[in-house]
C-alpha cells in the first residue's frame, strides 16, 4: 500500500511540470541522479563505462545536451578538465556555469585520497586535488547522494518532496547493502593486488585491500614493455593475487603480465554499465565483490 | 619471598605429573588471555575504523561547509591558466626564391618556409574567468623581431538561452580548421586552401554572436562583424564594419562510435589598395593593388570514429573543406618599366572566381601513434584582368599537393612528427618536402575543441 502511494506520488510531477534535465558526466552520477529523481528527472549520461573519462571529445552532441541541462553532475577534481570546460563555454547555458548551483562537483563532498605532494608534469597526468575516482567506495556514493538530493531539491522545489522521499528510500537500501557487502568482503582484508591505473584506490581502501604496484609508470602514461618487465620482477618479490583494470582500459598490459607471471587479470566493471551484471549501482558492487571474492583464499 | 618459587621448582622436579598439570593450566590461561586480547584488538580496530569513517565524513562535511558552492571545475586557483607552446622543426626544402601558389594572389600573414632548422611560433596562452559574467582568453605568438597578438577576447558566460557573445580579437568561427591554432593542426604545415584564403587563418577585431539551438541535434548559428584588416580585406581608416561573416553548424552522433559536424560559412570583406606581388609577362616582379570586395563561401565536414567512443586506443578523423571565392573590383599594376617589367600604372576592372578543397584522414592505429594523409587541390578558376590582362599572365594551372605524416605523442603534452609532401602548388615545379617537427605544451594546457 505504502509503495503504491509512493509510486502514485512519483507519477504526479510529470503532469505538474517539465522534468529536471540532468547532464551526468559519468555513468555512476547518472545512475545516482536516476535513483534520486525517478520520473521527475530526465538524465543524459555523457560517457559510457567503455570510455575513458579523462579523454572525451567535446563532441557537438554533448554541446547540444549541455545547452538543455538544468543540472550538470560531474566528478570534478580535474577528471573532466580535457572536455568539460569546452562544453560549458560552447553551450551558452547560464544555469550551469562554475560557481552556480547548476554545476555539481561530486569530489567536493568527500575527502580525496592521494593528493600529490608536489605538482610537476614529469610525474605524469596528476590531479592536483587528489584521486577523482571516488565512486568505487559505496560510502562515498552515500555522501555524494545526500548532497545531490539536496541540490536537486534546491533547483526544483516543486519536486523536492519526491527527491527527499526517494533519497531516503535509496539510502536505507544502500546502507543495508554496504553492511552486507562489508560482511561478505571480510576475507578480502589485506589481499594484495596490482592495478593498471589508480582507478580503484577508494575501493581498495574501503575493503582494506593492499595495492602493491601500479602498471602505469606515471598516472595516465601507457606502460611500456620494459616497464612491465620491471613490474613483473617486482611482483616476484611482493606477489599480488590479481591485476585489476577498468572495462575501458586496454586489456593488453594486464594480459601481458598475466601470461608472464600467472597472476590473473581481472576486468572489474568500474562503473554502471561496465558489464552485463553492473546495470545499476547495486549490481556494480555485487559484481565487483563477486569477482574479487574469487581471489580470496 | 623466594621460598614458594623455590619450593615449586623443587616440587616440579620431584613430581613431573603435577608440574604438567600446572603448565596446562598456565597454557589455558595464556590462551584465554590471547583470545581476550584478540577480541579487544578487534573491538579497537572496529572503533578505529568507525572513527576514521567519521573523520572522513567530518572532513567532507567541513569541506562542503567551507565551500557551499563548487568552485571552477576548470581550474582551482585564482590565477589564470597559463600555457606555453614550444614548436620547432627541421625542413628539407628546395631553394625557391618566391614561394607562392600559382594562379592565386598571395595572402598576407605567410611566414614562408625556412630551410633547415627553425623555430615556429612560440605561443603564450592565458585564460580565466573574469568574473561570473565573462571569460577571457589571450594568445600571443612570438617570433624573431615580431610579437603578434593572435587572439585577445572576452566571451559572455551568463547570457543563457544558448547565446554567447565574444568581442576583441579572435579567430573567426568560419570553416572547421580556422579556430585551431597551428599547434593543434594535424600536419606540419597549413593546407593550401587556408593558405590561399587567409595565409594562416582568418582573425578579426570585432564582435561575434553565437546561438546554440535547444535541440538534440547540435545546431549553431553565428554572426561576426569587425574591422576586417586581415587578408582578404585591408586595414582602413574608417568607422563602421570592414568585414562580416556568417556561419551555421550541424552535428551529432551515430551510435556510440561515430560523431560528426558539418557547416556552411560566408565571409564578406572589403579591400582597398590591397598589396600583392605577381610576376608579369616579362617574368619581372610587379606590384598590384586591388580595391573591391571579396566574398567567400565555405563548406566543411568532420567525421570522427572511435570504437565505442573510446579514443584512447584507436581513432580516426576525416575532415574536408571546400571554398569558392569571388573578388570583384579594380586592379592597379604599378609601373615597373624601369626594371624591365610590362606594367604601366594602369588601373582596370578585376574579377576572379576561384575554388578549392582539402581532404584529410588521420588514424591513430595504436596508443600514441598516428598517421595521416592529406590531399590539397585548388582551381585557379577564371581571372578577368581587364586591360591589365596585357601585362599579367593568367594561368589555368590547378595547384595540388599530397602529404603523408606520422606522429608520436609520448603524452598529451608532447608530440613529434615526420611529414612528407609532394608539392605541386607552383606551376612547372614538383617539390619533395620533408618536415620533422616537435610540439610541446607547458603548463595548464586548455581543452581542445572537436
């Protein structure tokens, strides 16, 4: 009965006013906005799980979508520095300019890891503010979600009740899921792994796993064969249980290493849409944990 | 004090069975202690984890409290983004005294082609938000004995409704390549079409108004008006508008892997005593002065492919542009009889209709490596010199060029390029050109347009 009332309530706004147009830079934020907004929002996701969020072309289709956005939800911390500023300038949309509530930067709402001590390009493609891949820790999604629900309510007061109700419902289910995942993930504590790019730092920190080596010699720099040979030697001394990579990253370095060292290469979904099972935020972490638990002793 | 311990030792020696029982008790006690400590350590760990989580939450909250609205996504400091582009090359070229494109009047702003090692433009770029209402951009090209302000403009960011206005000195929005600075070109030199039309690119001092339609299909309309001092116009001592331009673009995606943009542009410029150097029928250099109007139509298309839209591994870009230019007015061929030339300071009607295109494909076949091919073709069309036709030759030669390049980019900020061109842009000449080029960008290098 409660659910029926809620769903009736959720259907109402469609007839009351136009939906809030949300432009999500990455799939995880698109999924989060959909969870909070339901039918009261229209979400456009600018990138897919198979695309490298660092390197997106400022395509005309993205400018056209940016033009119509009421709210832009991005990771921030320079992750989109190569394309978002162009979209913001070219679209002529005054609602979503820097400094306005229409531009929501998720990394503002969590404490970032791996803030570089010094900034020099010789150290690779550094993010001055810290590692921007925050969504791989589900607790960060809860923090960002609370702020996002408040922001959506601020921009679209007529649906504020919907956003708050849906957020409450989601966060209850989400907190329960986090507790469940943490219990399941207990055997992963202390498990050593190698990563291709520092995409999973928050996930590993959450689960207490150990990152023993990164395949990229410097952030954003493609690993050469000679560098991979050094990594292989390092892995002889400090073994890892798997090499983790995101779906959009090239399988070659991890596979090369797998062949040499016998350490299995694991393609984690990384974000929503990263594989068949990761079709929503719950599926994303269910699948990630299932894959990781296969490594546990 | 010692006695009980001593007694125990003696007893232990005397009655081993009793000692064993005592040891078992001790072991059990130890085990219990260990278990209890482990439990306490676990409890402490849990509390620590909880405290860490709370600290992280608190940190995040304090951050949000400190910054209730997000600051700029593009840059996190108040300083403008500054970048410096270093560009240089080695060119292996024939020794040609007066490089030109046969059948076309030379456009201004051509830095020529130096042989051997040389430095290209060194570009200094600064940009930042001025305040919540404007964005500013500045691009300085540094050359020996020459500093040139390529762009210096501000653009509105708060008009909304898809509108944005720009004013100052800027590269015109016409065509496709026009807004790209040389460091963003896909080849070591300019295509023949832009060389014939503008020298390098069309820049103007003036205003631009752009509007993006609220549709899913990208639709953009733009209009510009300005001083019109650059080729094909000339600087003039006058109020009002010297040149204006109109352009429209359409664009979109086809599936996840393909994206495109196409456009039509029109440029109208006025020239007054525009200087040009041509060889007359006696092969003597003659100075010509053109006054009149220059109208150019341009059409462009760009098609980009990347598997699943992920350009990191492989991608392909095709770009082609076409132009048709009409110039009408009068031409004065200055007297060069003293040097053996044919011209006698005569001014008469002039009318030319010329066209051309370039088409290029650039393929990134593996990370960091790209190869590309470009074809240039110009039609010198019809040139009606009136009475000056008696002194100046008219050609029906069609300049062409094939270019092949290979470039390697160790990172997004550095690039090395090798290029070979078979250049037939001058009548009766077929030149093999080799270029070895580097392009490096220091500092906060801004994002590139599509």
